[in-house]
C-alpha cells in the first residue's frame, strides 16, 4: 500500500486551481485561434481576438482569466493501492481550494445554504468532488473551475428510447439555443448519455476534461459529436452572442449503458473560459 500525506493533496489542488484560473490549456487556445481563422463575422472575430488577448494577459500577469473564478469541480481517480495519512482526502481537497482562493486572490463564490441564508463560505469551499477508484497506486486529480454563467445554462432530460438519436441531437441544440449569449460563447459542450439521471450528469462533466479537438475513440460517437457541432454552429449565436459562424468550439460526448426504457441525456455547457488543470501524485 502506498501512503500519501494529505498535505500533498492540498498542495496539488491549490496549485492546479490557481494554474487553471491563470492559464487556458494549450488546446483551448488552439481552438480559439482556429475559430478566429474561420469566423465570418467581423464582430465575432473582434470578440475572439479580445479573448486571446485576455488569455495572454492573464497568464503573463497571473491574474484570473475571468472575474468568476468558479466553483471548484474536482474529479479524482484514486488508485486502490493508495491510502491517505494525516486527514481525509475530501478535507484535503477542500483545504486546497481554500488555499488557492487565499494565495491566488480568487473570488469566493460559494454559499452555504442555497435554500435559505445563502451566506458566503468565504473560502470557495467545499469543492464538488467526484472520485473514482482505479487500478494501481497513483492519484490523478483534475480541477475545473466552473463559472455559473455556463453551468446555469446546462440541462438534463430523461428522453424516451423512441426519441432516438434525432431526439438527442434536438435536445442538445435546443439547450444551446435557449442559453443564447448567457454562457459566454464560443462554448464547449460536454454531453453525457445513458446510465441514470446522476450518471448522465457526471458523464457530461467528465466529457469536458477531454482536450479540444480530440474526438471520441468510438467512430460512431465521434460522428455524432460532429453532427451536434454542425447543428449547434448553424444556430448563428456566434462569439459573445453577437452572431457568427462559431458558437461552439467542440463537442465531447460520453455514453454508458442504461435501462431498456431510458435515454438520459445531460448537457453541460462550458464557456470560452474553459479552464482545467490535471496533476498526479
Ligand atoms: S460563463 Fe465563463 S466566461 Fe462567462 S462570466 Fe462565467 S466564468 Fe466568466
């Protein structure tokens, strides 16, 4: 059994959360540059140029890419031969989020009771933590700062199997159309299909970890991703919602077996500030 001190988890989460907030991943920068090359709307191109300039300034000056530094979504793959000493894994993750908020001067965006007092927790914790037990003794941690503008526009539907692929595509396209400019386009789409209601939602989030421009390894699902991308871009919402050819920079779809009578579909929208960072222990 490999022992890992929980302070290492805290340090890694803090580093990743700050890194994600100060620098867009290279694949996201490449997707924005590619969009700039093919966007037909002059205003759309101006928005894309501004986003690229903003990303360069954020990285060089170590300032947040966006004022909404996000809710800390943390997805951890924990090797079953690893164990943690000096505190629980979940507490160590929350401590890392709080440390990042303090060291990086990030915005505290979490309220304790959504139903009633809505008091700010003051340190951006707790994280939304998802864990998966995997083989080996390594621990991989991915951090996605998730802004509310795009998260709020996400949707889930329990479709009927008879709705089929066309019903699935229609639901995703309708979700983007209803969202309009709210999720700060150009967007990325994480789509989760199958499982149960909760599994579909998690799949849609995990899908957002896939680097832009990387199709699903399954050829049929890759074609489905392309079909969705074409339909969404035909909406003409464009960068910033000012109209244009590039509304969406990429679609990542993940599926899981489901009940014979079910077709759960979750759409998690990610804004242009598609922040994520991954590290391992
Ligand atoms: S949706 Fe994204 S880009 Fe827009 S305000 Fe929120 S975090 Fe920032």
